[in-house]
C-alpha cells in the first residue's frame, strides 16, 4: 500500500485521535485537515534515484520522547508527490491502526509546512540562515518590503513612537531587568525590543493589508486608509486558509467545516473583522460562498467588511483571509 492509497483508505476523523499522540501535545486540526486534503488531490510520482519505500517502525525511545510512538522513514524533506508514491513497508512488530500510521506519515510530511506557501517560507528562512541572518533580521527585511508595497499604493504606516502608545504594544514592551543592569543598558535593550516588536507588527498586519490592496476600488466597503488603521489595533489576530476540494460547489462547505469542526479560528474572536475572499475568475464568488462570509460576520458584534479578489491560480478553490481586531 502506498502513502497515497493509505490517505484514501482512512477518513480524517479516523486520524484525529492519533495526531496529539504523535505530536506529543496539542495540534492544529485545521492545518492537519488542510494538509490531508491537499495531499489527496496531488498526483503521486516516483522520483528518479529516490527511495521508493518508507518504513513504518516502532521508534526508539529516548529522553526526548519517552512514550511509544511510530516512525516513518524517509518522508521528511522529499517532495510530497514522491512521498505519496512510496510503498509503506510496515515492520512485523508494528501493531497500529491505519489511522495511527496515517497520522505518523502526516506528521513527517508536514515537518516543513502544511501547505506549499508554508513550505516555501520555511525554505526561504533556511536560505537566510545560511546567509548568517537571524530571525529579527529576516523579519526586518520582509517588513521593509511590505511597508514599501503599502506606501507605493498610497498607504501610511504609523511610526514607532505612535505604535508605542498602543496599550497591547506597550504591554509587550514592559519587562523587568536584572538589578545589576545600569540605566544605559536598560535603554539599549528596550530600544532593541521596540524595533523588533515594531517590525513584527508591520510584517504581520502589513501582509494582510498588502493582500487587500488589489481588492480595493471605489465601490469597496473600505479604503486603504481604513486598512492602515489596523496597525493601531489594540487587539489583532488573523487567519489564512485555502480550500482543497477540487470542486467549486463544495469549497464553502469545506471551509465552514474547518471553522466549526476543526477550530480554524482557534483564538478569541474580536468584535470587528475584515474578510478577504480570493477566487478565480472562472469560478467567481457565489451564493454558497456568501453563506461562508455571512457565518463569519455573525461571529462579530462590531463592524465587518468583505473584500473580493481574483487569482487565476486558484482554479476551483477559495482562499480565505480574515483579520479580527479591536481598536
């Protein structure tokens, strides 16, 4: 049985009970469900010179992992299409259900990311590490690019001094320094932390604002200036998901299940929201998609705005980006 055949032999709900066991703690079921459905839509292919099998064994226990668990090798690092084509060789002493074996394989294949976008971002970060860049450097560079995109479109971002007046930002800045630190050293550390937090906010919110820019028009419910006000939000949380159904008629139902059943919105729902829905021109936003956005709007007690965007690459799928916020 290949990994592809295994994924078509078990439902995701049969896999769910074993995901936390394999992960050693809580997991995002929404991301695993996305990964599971994405893999099921791919076409398996054997890679030249690649190991065409993956061994399912009882892993050796050590101080990092003291509880019995399965191992699937090799899967990490291989192209997903190649992983799907691999024959699973189950060791004789493995007494596990197909659901547990599938959970083990999904854990390995999602090591670098659950989707193509996440995997690409991980590899991009690894390249940056090879250039001796640290995480704060990577965030600063990406934040600068996003800032330029927004300003080129006519938007304005708050300066660091204005962001320091936001209560939630100021709260993150508060910290206790060792008593032996002199006043000068404390100020130096505080400046570094303020710069790091500022770049993190610019990148996080800026990506969403930049994604919304092409959806803005005279008839849009909000403006770029309104979007830039998100940088002043005291509470802000955003989510991005894409459907993997291969069927435009089922995409909103799939996304609603991800929200209701698998906790796609795992954090607190703030009173206001900006909803960005991206679809292809061949399969435009329709009445069934409206049921999805109506559901999200009903979660909020304040102002909501819906933006629509086209992307030829999506085919029959739908991408959902939501920013929940409180000013």
